[in-house]
């Protein structure tokens, strides 16, 4: 990874707008008591340069010896404040907080980012992203244009979750979904399942694509038939079971209650007649008395290591800036050998 780009200064703004640094200071501070009259067109030229570069005056004038505020922005495209300890984002935030405390950083949760077309925008006018030394991106989906700009401008950042390149490599700490998903597929195949179905989008966020890729690759390697169902709709599930599918792999673990309810209506026992595998932890509350086979995502450790990567990038130190952490397999009680009924 390249070292972070030098911050924009008042001197840079003065050069870009063709004025003195003193004039930039007057415009920035909106001072009327210095006996200097600035023409409206000159003021607008300075303001245009400030907007174009994203310049934000440092509240301590960058007087610190290391030239940093020791503030890390946490930017999300959707609300992530936890509603409880079982909330999907809670472990990420705990990990970030723990490592920030140890490294001596403060976290700035950027909740006031302007909303455009129903989504927060990182670089929209009024955004405070540059008040921090850089940022951590948190959430399932991110804006590709924002990623490309972060990479192009050399702004220190790291994504919690794997991201594809965006005009250059994106630093991230993610979960190794392909390996965990493949391990569960091979486990199912080893028990005798020959026809498998993946339920979910398999597209959009990289985390979904990674799961589907691991599923399809492992199924092919194991010689098992594989299909993808876009959702857990009744018709799609009926058709899949009628065609001989004996194990369902759920991209969204929160779909387990709906699938088990459907199975109950069809007289199918889990796992006696149909096996279920959850590809991760629920992203929304699930209330069901069933120990589902699957894997757990190392969210807390992802948060911790994201700040390790950020700190190294900020200091220009060598680091593995793209990390995939292993998921822990969970045996559960919903994956078993297919019965004779499954093959009939």
C-alpha cells in the first residue's frame, strides 16, 4: 500500500485560488475586523478551492509533532448503533473501541453525513470526514465511487469486510467466507448429500458473492449438484425438494425460522428429512429453538485488526493491508446424513 497523501494546507488553497495565504485565512475565519476587503469573486474562488480539495481546518492547527489528531472516523452507509449485545454490528464496534483505546485513538462516528437518494454520502458538501485522520468503513454495502475517491486521494482508510479493487487495492479486514462455506459443503457431501441449494442473493456485497463462490466451487469439487434459490419463497423451496435437494445453505441465517416453518407445513423434519446450514450469524434477531449448523464470523477481531491496519497505514509502516480472518465452524444439530425419504 502507498503511504497516505500529505494533507491539504492553507498554502495549497492559496496557490490553487491565486491569492495570499492571509486572504485564505480571512475567508476561512469569515473575519470582517482585519481592515481587508475581499472581492466577492475572490472569496468565491477560495471557497471553490476549499470545496474541491475537501480542506478542513485542523482544530489544533496541526501543531502536534506527529501531524495527526489521533482521531479515526467510523463511517457507515446504514445505522449501526446496536440495539443490544446480540446486534450484528455490536461486536465490530466493541473491537474497534478496544483497539482504539490501546492505540491511543479517539473514534468519531460520522452520523451527520448528508443523505442523498436515501443513502449517506461520504464526500457530499457538509461532510466532516476530513476532521479525522482517516476512516474505518463499516457496513454490508459501500459506495463504489466513495471507495475509488478514497483510493485515488490516498486518504488513510480501512474497510471492515472484504472489498474489490476500486481503481487500486482497497485495505480491508474481512472474514474468509469462501473457505468456511466450502468446508460446510464438503461436510454435507461427506455425509452423502448429492443435491444442494444455496438460498440468497449471491450478489451485491462482496460477503454474499464470497459465500456463493465458496458454495459453487466446493459443490463442483465434491461432485454434488448445486443450485441457487434467490429467496426462501414457498414455490422455490417446494420445487427444490421435489427435484431431490436434501440440504439448504442459507446466505441469511435469519431466514431459518421461515424455512423451518415451511418444512413443518410440508411434514419435513430438520435434519431427519432436510438439512439446514447457516452461512454466518444472523443480521437481525432470530427467535427459534434450534441449534443450527454453520459458522460464526470473527466480528470483534475484525474490528480490532481493522485499527491495526489503519494505524500502520497512517504511519507508513509495512503491513498486510488485506486480511481475511478464519470463521469458526459450528457443528450444530441441523446437518445429518440424508434419509431414504430424501432419495425417493
